C-alpha cells in the first residue's frame, strides 16, 4: 500500500469537528500556489490530442408510435426497445465497449 492510500485508510470512519481548517492543516502537506488558472499556461509541452471520428454521419429519426419504431428495427435488422437511444447500421460484429480502454502508467 502506498503512503497516500495508507493515510486515506486511516481517515475512514473518523469525524472532524466543524471549524475553520485550511487544506494544508487537513492534509498535513504544504500546498503549492498555482501561478495561473489559464489551462493554456499549463499545457506547454503536452502532446496534441485529436478525437478520431468514429462514424460517417449521424441522423435523427423520429417515430410516431412504438409500433413504427419496431417496424423500423425489423427493416434494418436490429433489436429496438423504448429505451434504445441509438443504433449502428450495419450492427457491429462485437459490442463497442470503449469503457474498457484506460490509460495506465506503471510505477517504477
């Protein structure tokens, strides 16, 4: 367990009396003052990022009834329910699960 997580674990279940405390008093750490609140001042030397477009075109389709929506789902070969917010056409072979992608760095 790292030093940070041990300190956090030690605070679980403790109550703090209401009062005027500074963040430095609560954390026990000396805080560094930020010279600028403008994000551009802090982004120097950081890599550029461009989101790749994952689709060609997005259109909105409105239905007058649930029955019309179900007929549309059958016509395009996709299961649709009243909770369906969007579909891909054609349907992807595998689910698009981007929630599994995360950035991790190994501590040395």
